[in-house]
C-alpha cells in the first residue's frame, strides 16, 4: 500500500527587527543633550557634530533595507526647549517580499514645550514586489515646531525598474494640543507604475515628496516657497500654523534638487550634511 508522505514545511524566513528610542533634554545650565537612547536589533544611530544647542541623529538600518515581515519602530522625543533633527544614513530600500507578508515601519514623535524637531529621512525606494505599511504619529505642544520631509521613489531608476506589483500603505497623523491638524494617507497596490502614469494621479512621475512645517510663523514662508516650485508641485496653508508642500518629480535626482532649497529655508540652513552628499 502506498503511503502519503507529508511534504516538508518550507523553512521559516528570517525576519529583521529594529527598535530605536531616543530622547533629548536640556536645562538652564546646559545645551540640548542626549538624555536617553535605546538601540535594538537592526537599528543603530550615530550623532554627528551638530550646531550649538541641537542634537542630530542619523539612523542606520544594518539589515540594509526592509523586506516582507520585517518590523521596525522609532520613538523620539524632543524635551522642553530642545532641538532635535532625525535623518537616515541613506535611502531606505523596500525589497521584494518573498510572500504576501507586509513589512512595517512605525514612527512616533513627540515635541514638547518650546522644542523643535526635524524629521528628515532620505528617500524611501519601493522595489518591484515590495510590501510596506508605514505609520507616522506626531504630537505637538501649542508652541512646538515640527518639520517633516518624506520623499518616496518608485523603482530603481538606474536599472529601469518599474513597480508592476506590490503594496504601499502609508498614514501620517499630526496633533497639536491633542487636536488633529494634519491627517494624510496613501494606499497603492498592484501595478503602481500604471496607476502613477494616470494624468490625474502622477502623470508618469516616479518620485514624490510631502513636506509639512508646523510653526506659528509658517505662513511667512508660503509665498517664497510657491515662487520656487515647479509646475508639478504646490504649497498651501492647511491652517494658521501648518504649511504643506506636495511635490512630483521625474526621478529622485530632480526631486532632491527641488527639496534642498525648501529644506534649507525651513531648517534655517541646518540641513543634515548627508542630505547634501
């Protein structure tokens, strides 16, 4: 009698994990300093020399990118009166998922009384077949300052790659004094290149960026920024203290050329050096 031999289970895929928690603080007798730091798994952080009374943190993903099933969390707090800039060592690569499992990146930022926080990651590059869920939650006190610059690139331009399959689910929530001031979401799946080719979506652009600047005097920057934007970008005041810029570009090089003058203006010429390399 023939017996059915069960098929061996496929080996479990190795998943990357990364956790980063950072807090900066200051008091009357000291400038902004690192008060707490936790690094776990594939996340590391380095601290280049920053301008006086500011901390600049450069995040490194030692796994080299995010694949299906990976899970990363970032938790950062700028304490009362401090200045903190967060960026990444290089573009974050979102690799093709081996199955339908989604990679996850969740970031939580808090900006306390009189503090300033710049969230300036370099480009996120979605490879064909990649699957990513990304969340950003930001809490601001009434007089806090916050700048977000998030560039996104679809496919590896140098190899002529197009993103014909995959998933990208992104949510951003910013609250000031417990009241929502910015809520945004992007959901793309399947043939993203075909979706981006539609005139009403991106008209063929392969790179985009969102810029959000929360500051009591944000409106002072509106007209100068508008004057410098290309035909595929726009800027507006979402409310009295929140300036929003959306940009489309043919590729990441053009996108970065357009972003750097805006970042220079909104950071008071304190753009992290790795952005200029």
